[in-house]
């Protein structure tokens, strides 16, 4: 978006917010937040942060494979879901928002690389489930430790009150987003 078009966008949004009763300071803050949220979402969609961390670790799978590994972890841990489940190709495809054939190819590459193995479901012996290998588990532990080391650097000069306020407000923001956009997890 060119500078002039962006200025027109900001002016239109600013007018809409002003008409809704938001103060000039709140309008500026909300427009700045919108820009930062866009940058953050673009970075997440492009996978820039995980890619940077994996590069710093000096190893790891390509981005789609990493996303599949994290999908398996989220499914098994019940993260962002109503319950823990055994990871299957279908659930990985759903979690990654890709078609099952793409998920199957990615998982096949992960199996060949020694990061995932196919096991038999404990609840249904006819169903194949995906399990992370020790190699993948160790990679995730290193990733987790580096991620949190970086995270602590981000908040190193924040006071406890600032951390608590930010966390509370961010959680409140996400709760509001789920209320306004109910199909969003």
C-alpha cells in the first residue's frame, strides 16, 4: 500500500473511531496497534520467528515440517483444543489448514528424517497415529529453551506490574476477539 493510500486508510479509520467516540489519543493508539498487529501476524504467517530460532540452533526441519511437528504437539497436548487427542494425518491437516494429501507428504518427509513415527492407536488398533521421536523431542526442548531465553530478553527491562498488565490486557484482547469472531480458536 503506497504512502498516500495508507494515509487515506488511517484518516478513514481515524474518522470512524472518532465518530464512535474514541479520543484522539485512543485513535492514535488503536491505529498504531493495528499496524503492529499486522507486522506480528505477517511475521507469524511467514514463520519468521521459528525459522530464525531454528537457524540459531543450527539444525532442524524446513518450515512446513516444523509446523507439522508443532501441530502434532498441539494435538497431543490439547493446546487450543477442547481435549488431548492422538495425532493423525487428518488432524494435522486440519491444524495446519492444508489438504490431507499435503499433510501426508509432509509427515512422510518427517518420518524419513526420523522426527516422527507411525504407531497404532491405543484406542483403535486400525488407526495409525503420529508420535514424535526422541530426536524431535530433543529438538523441541532446545527450541523451547532458546525461545524462552529470547522471550526473557524482550521483557528484561519491564517491571512486574508492566508484565502483569500486558499479559492481562493481551488475554482480555484475545477473549474479545473470540467473542466478536466466534469461529476463531
